[in-house]
């Protein structure tokens, strides 16, 4: 009886799910009934996992402003990786994972959302052979130093990007939007415009990082972005120097807070971090 009730709930959820405009449009474009059933089942599970309304979640990113477009793509890519990690954690067979991720990829592509090819390549690579640990975890200060050393010996710009994320806790999307005019060297702080929740905030800037940023900016004009690259390129930079651990840009934000805790700061102070002395402890 319990199984029957579960099946009935699933059918009802499926019927309600396919009434969403974006889902109905996508399913109607598929060639046969068998494909529609499979695609609907996979997408229903995906949207239940991320707990989002499909019609609100899927945006025409071509109409979004640059900053909003970057944030939207970041959200999509993070959700895909989180869902894939969950499938790996549950020991879902590789063939089934490949099918589900493939369907999700087709869905995004059909809605003109170009997820970075590096995301799909990483999933394919880590889906082969033994299960890889893909959860985002704070890394040790020693690991950070090793990553920074590899970057410094290879490319100074890449080194500065990684150092900036770790020393400030800035998000990937905030790094690529950072402009020369956002940095106040006299007051030793960086202004973040339209961060998460569309809120402005400022964060401290330590002397060492400030000197490196000043050298990097050189003769840039005030409105010029310090790093005119995409969030996908930042991810590629991090993966290039990550070593054996799975690391993405947001890992540095989490690790930044962890390392401050290890240095003796309490969580309330870190949540409202405005003290330049904290940076000098790392």
C-alpha cells in the first residue's frame, strides 16, 4: 500500500511539473513519447533537488545585464555540480549518472544557457573509474600556500586572483566585476557593488595585497576591470593549480573563514569582518 501511495504521489507531481511553461515547451520539442517520459522524470528529480520553480529558475540570460548574467550562470553551474555530487554520494551507477547529466545538459542548451564546457568535462573525467570526492571542503593553510606557490611560479595574474579570493573572501562573480575605482588604498578597503542579494559592502584590504593590486593596475583607468575574464575562466585557473583536492573558487571563501577561526577569531566577529588586523593573522 505504501508503494502504491508513493507511485500515485510521483504521478501527481509529474503531472503538475509538466504544466510549467518552460517544461511543457521543452518536452513538446522531443521526438517520441519514450523520450518525454524519461526526460520529465530526470528533470523532475533535478528541480526537486534544487527546490526551484522551473519557470522562475530558467532565465533568458541574453537579456540580462553582465553582472546578473554572471551570477545566473554561477548559480546554474553550482546547482549542476551539487546535484551530480549527490548522485555520486548515493552511489548511483555511472551509466545512470551519465544519462541524467546528459538530459540536464540538453535542457540547458535548449534554453540557450551555455554552461561552461569545463563543467561537463570535469564531470565526465571524474565519473570514470573510482568515485572521486567532489564536495567543496575548506582547505588547510598549507594547501593554500602550495596552490599559491604553483600559481606564482606560473602566472602572476593567476596568483593574484587566487590570493585575492583567499585574503578577502570575495566571490568569483565579485572578482571579475572588480574595478580600479572600487579600491580605496588610503582607507585600506575594497568596495563590493551589488554583491549577493544586490547589496553593497566594503571589505578590508591588507598592505601586502594592496601593493600587489596597485602594481597590477598600473595605468588602468578608474572604470577598468582589474581582471577582464569570466567566472568560468576563474574556475579554470583554480582547477589548474588545485593539486589532488577538488577545489573551486568558492572554496577559498569558506577556507578564509575557517582559517580565521583557527587563528582565534569567533564566528560573530568573522561574520562582520571589518578589522584589518584579521588579515595579518593569516
